[in-house]
C-alpha cells in the first residue's frame, strides 16, 4: 500500500550525497522526500527510509505523463509482491530530480576516502544529464519502499563498467555534512533480468535508527535505462525486484 512520506531537508540532502553510485535512482538514499505538488519539502520528526511516494489523488492505473508512450506502457499497472505501484505526476518527478541535482551542489559535504566523493559525483552528474525525460512509479509494500524508473536515453548516461569500477574502489565510504555522518557499504549483486544488459547493487547504511538496505537493479533496453529500487530495514531476497525489472524491460 502506498503512502505519503516526508523527511527533513537536511537529512534528505545528506543521504542523497551518500549515494554509492547512482543518485538519480535514489539507490542509497536512506532518507529522502516525497516530491510534493508545490515542490517543497515538508518536515517530519520521524526519520524514515523513504522513496518518492505518490500523492493521494494518484491512481494505480494512471500512466505517467512524462516520457514516451512506450514509457507509459512500461510503468502502467505495475505490482510488487501483489501490491500496486502508482505512477507519479510530472510535478513530483521534476521535484525529485531537482532534489538530487541540489544534493550534488551541497557545500560543506566531505567524503572519506576523499576520492570516493569525486568518483561518485562524476558518475551521478553524467547520469542526471541524461534523465530529462524521466518517469517514476512508486509504492510501499510491507514497510519497504519500492520505486520503478524509466529513462529514455538514460542508458547513454551510464557505463556499467564505470559503476563496477567505482564500487570496486569505494566498497565503503562515509559522507559527513551538517554535523551528521552516514557510512555506506556497497557491493555488486548478480542479476537475472530480461534486458540487453543489467547490473545489481546492494547498499547497506548504518543510521541512528538502525540498518537500512537499498537494493538497486539497473537494466538497459536499447538507449532506455530501467531502474528499480527497494529500500528496506531487512536483508532480503531480490528475486521479486528482478522480476519487476524484467517486467518493465520486456514492455519496452
């Protein structure tokens, strides 16, 4: 069941900066905000492991209004473990992408090791540059947040070899900003996805309220990039996330 989620802007920015490789996917954002219709972030006293959530007015069968007809078809009527994912309207998608761009521009953030900051920023900036026509669907299932993303042209903005290189060089790093720190451990995971090529990533973050696991599946279909993200407090099997990713990829 989907629900509206929100966190403080400061925590959102720090967690976005802690992205292991793919900020635009939200893959290691332990705390982020739901893009609201007015593109403003609301504040919550309760830190949550959140991904972009649909507004109350959105319906499960609503097709994305951004992206091509093929993109709309790919994200329509999706389910994860029997629960529906809801397409986000363009204003929420725009706010989500802008929050990620802003995170990369945050002053005062430091990485340890320092080289990991440079590698991640370069990778994220290139990927964000190829996501002008982004579509998203999202939902919450058994307390876990699920996001499905389709980006026409996005495959041109990411080289899986470069991602693998960054993860190999930075299997663990810490990001500090605004008096807070988040340590991320990153690993590649094998994937079995019906696509031209695919890559899986598992990020574990230690937060004050406990451990957060972020699983990301990336799949290329021609020049289109499919991304699915599962954010949960439990170490879990990824078979359902692989199935979701394959379902989207085979619709393109």
